[in-house]
C-alpha cells in the first residue's frame, strides 16, 4: 500500500518526466495517471495525497533535491 513517503519518489519521477520543471497541475496529473490504482488502494492517502504531495515537495526542498519555491515559476 502506498504512503505519503512514496510521494517524494513519485514527485521526482514526475519532474524528470516533464524535463525537471512542471506545474503543480502537471505533476498531479502525472501522479494520477501513473499511480491511480495505488492511490485508490492506499486508504486515507487517497483523500490526502494532494496535500501530502505538497509535504513531499517541502521535504525535497529541505534536502536540496528541489529548488526553493521562491525560485520556481
């Protein structure tokens, strides 16, 4: 079952698939298109994944994997 920690990997994957830069909508579409089944089977994450996705982005920024939000379009 997927959990919010999987979202960090999925987010990085989505960014790479979009040339390392993507809007929130593009990332959410990518995650939904690729991981809908996992999200539907993930219990509460199904209802919170878009909120948790923002948490994942914050974690990736803290570790330097993603640029700070202030530098993103």
